[in-house]
C-alpha cells in the first residue's frame, strides 16, 4: 500500500469480504444450522432457537471486549483471532450430539463472530472515511448480504447433501480462509500510519494529522439520542433477526426445500440492492427519518410473512423484508458515527450493540417459542411486526442525528 492510490477502498474491499464470510456462515448461516439440528437430531425449534439466543448474547457481550482490544492492538490481529476462533468452532459444530454441547459450541463461535464482525470492521472504515462514510459503510456492509447470497445457499446445500458432521469442517475452513488472509492483506488500521488523511488526502510532511474528533464516551451514553437508538434497535433488530433465523423453517413448512433455498437468496439479494441504494439516499435525507421509515416497512413485511401461504406471496414478502434488512443494520453504526464522531466510536457502538444484542438474542427464541406454543409462525411474525413498529416509535423519539441534545 505504498503507491499513490488511496488505500481506503482496499480497506473497504477487505471489510466486504470479511463481513461476507462471517455473515454468510454466521448471521445468515444460523438459520441453516437451526433447521439441520432440528431435522437431524429431532430437537424442537425452541431448543435450537435458544442456542441462537446464546450465540447473539455472547457475541454482544464479547463485543465490549473487542472494542477494548482494538483500542490497544492492531485491529488486523483482532480480526485474525476472530477468524481462527470462528473457523475452529464451526468445524467442530457437526460433532455436537447433546443440546448443552450446542450451547458451548455456539458460545465459542460467537466469540469468533464478534472478533471478525461489525465492531472491528465498521471501526476501521469510519477511521478511513469521514465525508463519504455513508457510501463506504454501505459498500462494506453489503458484504453481509453478499454472504447470504453466495455463501449461505452453498452452506445449506452442503449440509443438506452431506449432513452436519461432514459439512461443518468444510465450512470452518471457509470461515478461516475468508477472514484471516484478507485481514492481513487488505486491512490497515489507521490512515495516518501510512501517510493518508481520511477520504483520500495525503498528509503533509512535518505536519501532524488532526486528532480524531467527536463526543466523549461518558457524554454520549447519557444523551436521549443514544438511548433511543439503543432501545429502538433492540426492538427493530430483535424482530428482524428473529424473522431471519426462522425464515428457512417457515418456508419449508409452508412450501418446500427449494423455496426455502430461494428464500435466503431473495432476502440477501434484495438487501444488497437496497443497501447500495440506501447508502446514497442516506446522504440526501435525514438519517433518523430514513431509519424510522425502514422500521415501519419492516413491520409491514413481517405481517405479510405471517399471512403468506404460497410461494409467490412468500417471496414477495421476503423482497420487502430484504429491503429493510439491507439498510437497518447498516444505519446503526452510521447513526452513532454521525452523531458522536470517531474519537470514542468503538466503545459507544459496542455498548449500544451489546444492549441491542438482548433483542437480537431474544428475537429467535421468542419466535421459536411462539411457533411451538402459540399457534405457529403466524403468531410469531405478527408479534415480530409489533416489535418493529414499537422500535420505529422509539427511534422517532430520539430526534435527528445531526444536532446535540438541548
């Protein structure tokens, strides 16, 4: 990276590939494993959903540790550690025979997912881009959806054809190869260390780069905006992730395995297009207002999924759902960075994400429990829609992202 080309876009490319891998085998892949464990081991949906809850809770809690690690060490080494933890635990996942073993394996997998996930990746992108942060983050985070399009269907095919025991070692190797080499090759922790300013300007010899700006952590976490974003995302992402994690089984129950595979493709494909569009739209409209509208659309999509009974209606509802999935997750780090700057971004975002994880962890468990005890997936997805609407209301209460609390 010693030539005259701005390295920031290579960093974005590395972030894209790392998120594609961790999301394809982690975030989206969990729905595949849930379905496989339920089918191969005969475990009920609620029991396997609890493992998903454990996964997200542990990943959120360990995210606080990741924020401290990247403040002290080279961010590449944190991602490498996450890639190795995630790969080894995923490779061993197929050996699980008891439910308690599943919870242990998911806990270790969650540590790897956190180390090679949104906190380190969005942190390094926000360091490299200030004015074009929205576009850069939208491109990088499109890797999340690309993982759902390219990796998750392949993982589902592999597990369906070879089973968990034979398939997960291959997936574990893919996790390592999709994170570790690209972290070392493409990621650079800070533009100033290699003679660049954010957004592509060269540093001047003998002139120190300006220090990072923003709101200190202790002040940021006391604002109404921070509270609204955190609580709003507990509800919005909780309903979203719950809907995603149960989607494969919902599709198989109401249609067939082929449609279930198409469901993940439609969801992730729509989210890619929507995220790239959203990355540009968010620079032209109020960021919080855009987020509120998306949360309301997510409610509509979840309600549509509750009543979808055919392949056509199911896939149409998934397209609408994917349009919201593609942007809501991207907007949380953007809202935090826009309002509070970069000086304490890792700590502020990791704390908000930890509390958000309570919703993310509880969503799959709640929808799984409602499926088993509350009348099937219609009840599950109606409750998820209500949570998304409540999240929209809380986010609206937080106010705009570009002013300070009075």
